[in-house]
């Protein structure tokens, strides 16, 4: 055995190292691109029959930033009928999103492609949830109920109260303000969420904790 064999592992040539580095860079870029596509808002097309109106990229990002900030290190977030925020959390584009875990509760089974993070949810059976979703186990519950009706908000509020450790971010029509306050003790934010298509009803966010969204007037 030569001296160099005993000194450590065999050294790679400069060419091999360069090739390895290139391979690593390309795999990393592919991986980021793949995450970005798999979790892009709009990857699942809107279906109006399920009252689906996706947030703009900017709104989904701002809501994801808000839940990351509020959930804290190692926090748990649940997106109830709000898949765009879940997608934004998973896309790897929001600072700190890798330090929280997220689950999406959805009626649309196309989101089942997200594996164990997906939980089938029908607001008509608000407490029909799997044992993996323990009561009061989420640091932030973000919900965007499918319909602007008392029946729908009341039932979604039961789900929110069951899952929440405390912080609630509700996105719904401005006309639901009074009922939302009665059911969940939330206040209307100045922050204005935007959708990819214009909605006929004024749409707002509501929170039950001292959020920066209460003060920020627009999403731009
Ligand atoms: C107004 S959209 C909110 C989506 C949100 N703006 C976003 O971009 O993620 C309502 C959501 O409720 C879901 N939904 C429809 N029917 C439902 C039901 N019966 N129970 C629970 N969720 C339902 C839709 O699939 C949709 O994601």
C-alpha cells in the first residue's frame, strides 16, 4: 500500500469534482422546481361547483407568512378549506415555513395527492375528523368556509374551536362579520385578501389575536 492510500480516502480529480458539483447543482434546481410546481396555487384548477376561488400568489404568500410568524418554531398549522395557503407553506418560498408543520382539510379529493397532509373534510359534519387530529392541537387555524351562510360558518366554527389552541384566522365575506365575532370572537383586519377572479362580495380576514394584518391596509 502506498503512503497516499494510508493518508485517507482517494482524492477525486478536479474534473470529477466539477462534474459532481454540477450534478448536485442540477439535482437541487430540479428539486426546487419540482416543489414549486407540485405546490403551486392553481395546480388544482378552480371548480366553481365547489365554491373554489383561489387567492392571488401575493395573498397566499402573505397569509402563509402570517401563520408561520404566529405558529412559531415547530408550530402546527391547519388550513381548513384554504388549500392555497397550505400549498404556499409547502412550496419552500416562505421564510421559516420549513419550521412549521401543516395539514389541509379539504372536501375536494384532488388534494389527496398531498398524502398524509390531506384530510377529507365536509363542513356538514364538522367534528367528523380522524383521531390524528387531536382536540386543541393546532397553534394556528386558518379557515375559509365555502359558503357565506349562517349554517356554513356555524359548522366551520365548531371545527375551528375543536382544533384550535387559540389563534384563529378566518377569511370570509365582510357580511359575515357580526356572526364571526359572536362565534369566534374575531375582529376584522385592514388587510385585504385578493383572489385571482373578482368576487361579487366584499371579502375580508378576521383574527382573534393581535395580528399585523389588523393594521396593514392592503395586500400590496
Ligand atoms: C371559498 S374557497 C376558499 C379557498 C381559498 N380562497 C384558497 O385560495 O385556498 C372554499 C373552499 O371550500 C372547499 N369546499 C367546498 N365544499 C366544501 C364542503 N362541503 N366542506 C368543506 N369544504 C368545502 C372548496 O374546495 C374550497 O377549497
